[in-house]
């Protein structure tokens, strides 16, 4: 018997701000679905996710949820009004006996549940929203950009949790590595229509290009047929007027079909104009030390950055990556050591906080108000790489329409704000690009364009990012912050670092990764032999991390149950924790047994 869908949207239409977001959209989510939801910035992905969650009502169509199914939604900008701490927000729907789930999530995501939301950064607030969703453990999880503002350590922890969950989920994310690790099918939202492709995310982009190619061919054939029929109408209709009115009506129908087709939005006009070349040396750091109180950022650190280098920096949030950027670019001084800067440096900075944007001003005002872009005496012009351009024309190059030009920046999505900031920094010649988390919120196509632009840029790039795929595509050197002021340089990007660095991909909070000694019952993953299938090989690689997580949860529960007063003071909490401990111990035994079987098979 076919199982009923968890969630179904049927014939959904929605117009927002005068723009038709969806028209006749259908969507079915089944038990076990692990879906990537992708599409251009501004196409309505977040709105669609809210509709799945029941928070936005369609103009027409129906939403059907299977009886008893719980849906959890992690939004990009959660509302913390009325909550004294991040923990209060995250545990609002949990029983007291289930609060340990928040502790586990808070440790993995690295945030303080006792923090006042008013003092928390946007990233910390997003982590609390994610922790709340994981702790509630609904049957269907809807996650809107869950990796934004997470460091690589936390992203790895989240990947492990989502791989192991029995829940179904829908992910909006720009992070290719994250989607490749988790998605089993892809939902593509394009011009108000939904297409679904089964299989891993790796094949999505080739499939999308094939769909577009077939669409272009069909459009070309239709245009050719319309031209042919129109020529016949002009040359022969007078002689055959009565007999051929049907053919005339068919021509009108063809023209109506062509007019109804929605043309694909073009790509953003990303371009860089290089300033005169900088000196061969961009910056040299020798024996540099930097601390803030008791926190050591750099200890005896040396680095030479040459013209044309692409240097990526990775590590946990708060470890000092942005500080190193500021030291290299001369915006901050070291406590000790020498820093020498090159000559003729012209710098453009992409700031992760988007502080260069005035959220209350319009897009127009943000461009014309920039002293470097202002054209004297021309209120509707901006200077773009030495040439005056109309403000609206330049904004259209970055996929903004005329109506948006007069709208406040705060009305934009996260990806649209990132595109606007790119429009500002790309207007000026530069030979040194400083990109601090440029990939947050950008759609995959814009990321591809940005990568291509950087590939053709002869200047120097300093990059802070947690997007492993983007680092692989861009970086020639990767600086890894390992904690306690230690920073190590590796040739290449993220994958090259994994190959050269510690032989494990297990994230730790002290640094990005660290070697993990293996107990007798859980040796490190062995090289995969031909005796394993692809699925078994992947499982053998993933099991050590799963075992480590279970051991950590068992340790926390054991510590909780060690309180001799717990049984009397909170009997329900004691019972829930005891049941959870028994469950995790059984899972640990099964995981260790599975590892032993697969390891033996790999050796055959």
C-alpha cells in the first residue's frame, strides 16, 4: 500500500508585491525525503518554505499535511521578542526533561544558551534557532540557509546530525558541499514553477543546463514557426480568406503561447577592473604576535603574500580570521613582530556584516551616496570603473529592477544585499580584494560568476569563508587557525588541506580539525578496498564520527544521572534521561558492530 505524503501543495499560486511568485505549483514530500530547494535569489524559496510550514497562505491552491505529522521550521531571522535568553527561546516547546537536548545542540553549534538575545550576534541567534529545531525533532524539518554564519566545525557537526536523523527535511542552502553530503533529490524553483530531480545534488547543474538548452531549442522552433506562418498570412491570405481563418487563428494562438513564455532572468553583470599592478610583494609578516586579553590570535606568525595569491582563511568563529585580515591590510597593528606592506595597493573590501550598506536608505541612495561612485552634478549617475552610468542601468546589471531601485535596502533578501554590496565594490578599480564571508546568501549561479571573475583577476585575493567548495575553487593557499594562536599554511584549498593535514575530518572546537585517537572498539577508518560497495564505503568512513557523537551524548547523560538527588527532585527528567541513555547505548553497540563488520569486509 502506498504511503500517504507527509506534505502536499497542490496548484499553488501567490502574487507578492505585484509579482507572481508561483503559478500552479505542485509539490509532494514523502517520508524519508531529503531535499535541496534551490533557485535564484528572490525567486521565492523562503516564501515557499514558509508556505510549507503553514506560515504563509497562498492566493489559491491547497496545503495538505498528513494527520499527526509535526513540522519544524528554522527561519533566517527568528523573532526573540519576550525571551530573556537564547536558551529560553530554544526550549520553549520542550519538557524540562528534554532540556539536555539543547545542551547537546548548543555544544555542537558553539553558542551560549544563557546569552541575552539583545547582545547576541546574528549568527548566535541563528544557531539558537537551529538548536531549537534539532531539539524539537519534528518529522519534517524545513531549514532556511542553516549553514550561514556557521564555521566549518559546526557545519560538520550539523551534517552528521542530519545524516543520522530519521526525519525528512528540505534545505535551502548555497553550500554545494553541504548539499552534496545530504540531498537525495533537488527541488528547482524557476520562474514560479517547480521541477524535481531525483538523485544526489552533484548532477543537478548539468541537468539544469540540459533543461535550459531544451527550452531554448523549443523557443527557437516556435519562433521559426511563427515567422513562417506570419509570412504565409501576408502573402496568401487575401486569396484564401474564407478557407484559412482557422490557420490565422492558429497563428494567433502561437503568438499568444510565445508571449506567455517567461524569459529566464539573465546573470548578474559581475566584473572587476584591475587597478595598476601592485608591487610584487603585497604583505610580509615576520614573527607577529597578537592577543586580546587572554585570547591569543597569533603567536610568532610569519607569512608572505605575493601579487596574484589567493589566500583563504578557515577556522572556528571568533578565532581571529578577520583580525589577521586587518593586520595584513594595515588596518590594525600587531602587539609585536614586523609587518611590511607592498606598494601601490588599491583595496576593495566585502564586509561580512554588510556595514557599508545603509539599510534605511534606498538602493539608489546607497550607490549615489558613495563618495567613490558619485558623479558631480549628476544625481542619477554613478561612476563605474571610470565611466558614468545611470543608477538604474547599473542596478539592472546586478539583477535589480527599477522598482527595487527606490526601495529601502532592508526590504532585500540576504542574497540581494550581498549582490548590492558586490555592485559597490566592483565599481572601483582594485588590485587587492578582501572578501570576508562573501558567499553567505548568494545563489549558486552568482557564486559561479564570482568564482569566474576571481579566476580572471590578476590582483590578490584575501578570503574568509566557511564554504568548502568555494575555497576549493578559488584558493591557492589556505591558512588554518588551529587554536591558541597557531596558524598553519597549506598549499591549495580545503580538499588539499584535508589531504595534507591531520588524517581525520572530525571537527573540533579548538581548531578546524585535529587527530582523534581511536579506542580499541573503534579504530580509525581504514582504506576502502574493492570488496565494499559505494554505500558501504561511505558508511565505513562516516561511522567513526557517529560513534564519537554517541559517546559524547552518553557521557552527558551519565553525568546528568550521577546526581543522587535527581530521582527525588525530578522523577520525570530522571526517567527520560534513563530511557535516552539506554537508547544511545544500544545505538553505540550497533554502530561499533557495524564498523567491525565493514572493516573486516574491506580487508577481504
